[in-house]
């Protein structure tokens, strides 16, 4: 997962709420909250590389991964909670 998260073309997406991201942000991640995935589906389909999603604990990002796969995004991975992603990015 570390190699994937650090790849230049990976679309790294934080599905937490903006309030959660304001407390602790992960460098290089784009905030697209879970409840806004349908409105942002095009951004995922336009991604050049793999899509890696994460949240606080991994539950919302698992939901996001499953929804994206069901809606035509082919390469999606759940990185779990932001602490592990933050450790990789730092």
C-alpha cells in the first residue's frame, strides 16, 4: 500500500467530513466526503492512476471503495484510517 499511496498518479481521496479534515489533513489527499461521491463520480473516472480512499477508521472508505467499484471505477483500494496514510506520507 505504501508504494501505491506514494505513486505520482494515484488519486488519494480522504472521504472524511471537511470538519474532520480541518483537524488533521493528509498531504496530497483530496477531500471528497463520502456523501458527495455521486456528485464527484466523474473525478474518479478521470483519474489517471489507481484510486486510494481512506477515512478515520476504514469503515467509510470501505463503503466508498465498494460504491466506486459498483459505479464503474475499476482500480480502487481502501487504505483504512488516516493515521496509517499519514505515517506513509510523512
